[in-house]
C-alpha cells in the first residue's frame, strides 16, 4: 500500500518578507513571497513597519499559495511556521496566524527554526539537482547570521563556527552604504564587482582561532581607508567604484572560505553547501565551486528563490519534523533569539 502524501502549509515572517508555501512530500507546489519596499528609504529594516506590512500581506499570500498549489485548507496535514530567530514583531504575526488557523482547522502545528530551514532547503525536490550526502558542511551566510554547520542528518546539526560580531551580509550592506549604495547594498557590490579588479585594494582580515568569524574589523578598515582617500580626492569612490566593490567582495569571500577550507580538512565530508541570502552572491557561488573542485567534493548551491527568506524552506523542514511527530501546541510563541535546534 502506497504511503499517503504529506501536505504542509508553511509560513515565514522572520524579517521583512512575508511568505507562504505548500509542499507535497519533498516537492514544492507553491512558494509565494511578498517583499517590503518601504525599508529602502531608511537604509535598513524598520521593525514596526515590517510588522504592519506582514499583517497586511499574510492573508493574501496564504490564499495565493493555496490557489497556486490547488490545495484546500481541509486537505492540509499540518501548518509549519517560523518560530525564530528574527524580528519579534514580525515573527509574532506569522506565529499568531498559524496558531489561529491551526485551531480553526484542528491541524497540528510545527514550529521551525529559521536557520535549520536554510540548510534543509537543499533537500527540496528539484529536477536534475542532486541532494547533499550526510555528513556535509554548510556555510550559512545572511544579513543576521554567519555559521559553519556540520550536518549529520535532516534534524541533527551542529554549529562548528559562527560570527562573533557582524554577519557577512551585514558587512556587505554596511560597506555598501559607505560606497553610496541604497539598502540592501550587497547585490550592488556583487554587480559592480564583476567589472572590477579584486586585487586592486587590500583590507584587514581577522585573526581568530577555530572556525569563528568576525567582520566588524573589516568594516572599520574599509571606512578608515575611504575616509583617508576621499580627503585626498573627493571623487575617489566614484572613480574606483568597481575595483572597490571587487576588492571588498574578494576579502569577505576569502574570510568565509578560509574557515570552510579548514573545516573540510578536519571533518570527513563528501559534500559542501552554502545557504542564506548571501549565497545568492555570484562571487561566493563561483568560489565555493572552485573549492569543491580543489578537494574533489560535491558542491550544493540553492536556487536563487531558496537563498533569501522563503516559506519553501520552512515547508520542507516541517515535512521532516512532521514525520518525527515534532508538534507544538497553542501555548507556543515567537522567539527572536531562538537557539540553534530543530
């Protein structure tokens, strides 16, 4: 007798994107994302505005996900949602909506760790795409997190390295602001870096033991360098923009992959992967491919739509948790600083 298909509705609202997705087993039937443009003028996400936008978007986003998937509410097996980490107000919108819907439909709830979900996005069924083999190392890089994760199984992971201050994505955005780009600035650096010389300028790199990261010193190094050069030539940034972007991007990628390479040498893995918003960076994607070739490892890079915050990754994580009957109850709440666990 064939096993029954599992249908999960997932909701993601950890920061400034409202997303809902439907997964059927490991296949994504829909993945709808509503972005918030309101934050661009402020140079970063404004938590109160993000919460209000989530309240506006969540119902139509869920409706759209159900419609695109051709799934009725009563057909769902469970409702998964992001518990944390993230912005508390944003998380509460998604958690409250999921709890209300679960209560109304009498469906089980699954609270998902956002950072686990980034890693498990690699297990979404995608035609022609191989999935990582356990154990593997995943470099998760986003605006709020930079983590080296040893992944032993779907729900068994260990952080072996993390940032001690700024995350890699935060470094990209803060340095982009110094260069005159609007928020979020990371994609602008990536775009201009393609035309620049990555060896034109050099910036300081942290000296930290083990597998931990630090990016605050790099930000200060770039800021001091720009202040010094613009005092001599007010057009320095404009005249050297592509080379500055290429040099900054190379420095950040070198810092990231230096620790990843050390982890590869210590742990016996067959595969490596990247995840999180910064994994959309073309320079990082190219560099990790080269590292895979160097060490004869399988390299796994998510589709662009699964790099940034999305409900598809919450859905696939919910699917694995559903199989283990890892359900939550109506007393569950959001956790802005949720510890790393499934």
